[in-house]
């Protein structure tokens, strides 16, 4: 990326083609053939998801803005080509609760620090309305953009998609779009794992196993009802283990639980994971959390301190 110090973003496109699994491979091949690959291609009908390259490297789906390479703007610029047409927004009738790959895509953006915001406003509903291509906004603010918002580009996709769905609200917020349950329960969807459910609801696999008396946490059934902990405040929290706990070579589920909370707070800077090994990605993510709390300079060094740890509310690893 040319400007890795600038905020991260996701840019949404539509392929201007029919949607459906039968078109997925041919459209992907076409994008490769013409040298216009994004990082990701997604079919909202079948929930098929494909990746052309690392999310941290440039895609090729945008025109340059003079000498400014818009594909390489920001810490990440995750471009997503969605099978469909701008004139008929693909979010109509779309239920994220039934689309685990869509939820994974949104979670990946959040893990890279992409805010749940549309800095340039809602995507344009018509080609004539696609006039908000402000360079200052594009270069200085992270979040979600449409192709219609990018300076020096003339496409107006993805159309008037529903921004309550894209990106929606993080799981565990007051009105999550796709938790699949209510009143402290969750309905297992296709593609769910116990670890993904735990991460989405700010808890741990061990807590869910104990709460639901699960004999085998690796065996879940679609439609199965799982009890959820009532709230973070009601869960036992991990006490601060001390700054010396966090060093290269540390392997602990406490690190995993911490990383999941950082992702939930929009501070995750992981290309994979989080996992139990303390890594530079954990330190970078925790530094983002410290900055979110108002720390600056050497105070945002990525090493947990008691005050910031207590505010993160890491669920206890049982």
C-alpha cells in the first residue's frame, strides 16, 4: 500500500452481471483476464466467497486519481466485487443470518480495523447521484466506500445497498443484525463453529461448553440452540496478569481471549487469528486499543497495563 499510515477501508463494487453460483467462476476468471481483480469476490445468492490475493495488498479494480493510486490508499483497501447489478441492489431480501461467508467477510474487515461507517454517505441510488467523490474524505477517513465515492472514477456501483446490512452492527451490540437468537440464545447456522460463536458474543469456548453441557464442542448441528452468557459484565473476567506476562514465547488462552475482545472493539490488526501465542499482531492490536482509549506516544506501546486491561473486559479462560 502507498499510504499505510492512512485509515483502512473496504470498497464495494458490483460486477454488473447476474448473480448465482453458476456465474461465480466465470466472472472471477474474467476479472483476472482483464487485470481488474479486487481482493475478494462474493456471490450474495450462494454465499460463495473467493479471494484473489492478500487483503493487505493492492487490488486492481480502481482507476488512479492522477498520480494517486487509489487501489493503494490506506492501511488496507479491501475491494469486494459482489455479483449483481447496481440498478437492483443485492441487499434486497438478503439475510446475513443465513450467510456465514458474508459474516466472515465483514469480520475480516473489522479485524483489519475498518470502522463500521460510511464516511462519504450512503452509496448512490443512480448514476446521476454519484457526485460525492471528495478527495479529502477518501484519503483521510476509514470505513466503507462504494465505487461511486472514489475520486477520478466514474462508475456508480454498488447501487443503493442497505447500509444497515453492510456492514451491519457487530455481534454482541445492542441490536445485532445476525445473531440468530434472542433472550440469551443463539441458533447455530451453517458454517458456524463454537469458536466463531464465542468470539462473536465476547465469550470463550470453555464458557459455552460448560453453559450448554456440550460433550463434543466440535460437533454442532444446524438449528441447534445454544445458551449464551447474559452479558460481558455478568461473565467472570480475566484479572490483569501483569505486564511481564506479555512477551515473545507466551502461549496462553488468555492471549486468545484478549485478541477476540480487541477484534470486537474494532482494534484487531490480525491477518489471521487471534490465537494463543503472543505476537507482534497482538501488540499492534493492543496499541490500537490504547489509542482508542486516548493514550498517545509511548503510552500506546501495545503492552497491556491494568487500567486499559480492566476496560477491555476480557472473559475469563476456564
